[in-house]
C-alpha cells in the first residue's frame, strides 16, 4: 500500500526537506556502491535523490528508479537523464540479469509487509541481478525497538519552497503487536486550509527471518552490518544492513 504522503505531490515535495541529504547516513553508505556499478536499480527510489547525486557525480551507466508513488516520481522526473518507472516489484516484469546492483534505501524494504508481497519482490530482484550482482538494503533491527522514540525523532518543522513553515507530528499506534508498526504523520502549516495526514505500516524482521526469505528467493547473504559505519551486527545494533547475491 502506498503511503498517502508519497502519493500527494504536495507532500512528496516536502520529503527531501524532512529527510535532507546531509542527515542521510544511508546515502553516504550507498553512493560509493552505486558509483562502482555499471547498472543500478533503486527500488522505492522516492524523489530519486540517490540516483540524481550519482549522475551529478559522474555516473555514466544505467540508472533506473522504481517507485509506486506518483507524487514521488513527479518530483524525480524533473531529472530526465535517469530512467523512472512508476510501479512496484509486484507489477514490473522482464528484467533478466540486467542490474549489477539493486538497492532499497530509506528502509523501503520494511514497507513489504505481507509474506507473499515480500516473496514476489525478492524473486523479481533475484531475476534482475547479474551473476555477480548484489542486492543491498537495510531494515531496522527489531531488538533495538527504535519506534519507541519516533514521536520525538520524526516530529519536526521545515520551511518549504514558498517560505511557509510546515510542521510534522509523528504518532505511533500503540500497543505494538508482532513484527509490524503502524504510525501516522500529520502535517500542518499556517498557510494551509487544514492539516494533511498520512498513515504507514512497516514490518520489522530479524536476521534469521530475513535470511530465510532471501534463501527462498534464491539469494544468499554476503555481508551484514549493524550500522552505517559497517560495524558488526549485534542484538543492540540499530540497523540490519544486508548485501545479498544470487545463490549458485
């Protein structure tokens, strides 16, 4: 299910303000990987910030961004030197060993909530990878229980392109049951007629569950880290950063 924030062009245009490049530790990790790959598929590319920076920094190969949210792609498509595809891994087909690197940044992997949705996505990625290709993604470590501070961490104010102040208030639905966490973001601004709200649900899978789903899709874990500094994965690590390749 596509978050309303990402479907609404007015809210999608705010995404890079609330998640600026210089605060994105994940981009510092992913950009060198993108720059060293000849062909890259960015699944859940959002506004395309990672691929845009790669092209700006001199990447001359194939860069393709896939996202199911029309609002996000509307922002991304202002940059025409990159392929942009509206859709998700359930709806696209035909990529057969075309990409040296597939990435999912910004915890986009966690939006794959249902088992079958996840299985289809991973099978599609496995087929899209070249023999030496890598699938690199991250998911928040469930044992770190990061959602417990989201109400503070993701509630903030920005100034939009018109000079108007926009405030986001994050509220996590409690109690949290199982491995899914639901939350709402409410956006308000003195320049608007009223608030706008988006709702999201994310899935938190641990290392063993991740490995099982990857294996079922014909993928195997090559490397795994617990944070963006490539530190080892432990029970208290905030992230599960995984690099996987085709098995066999």
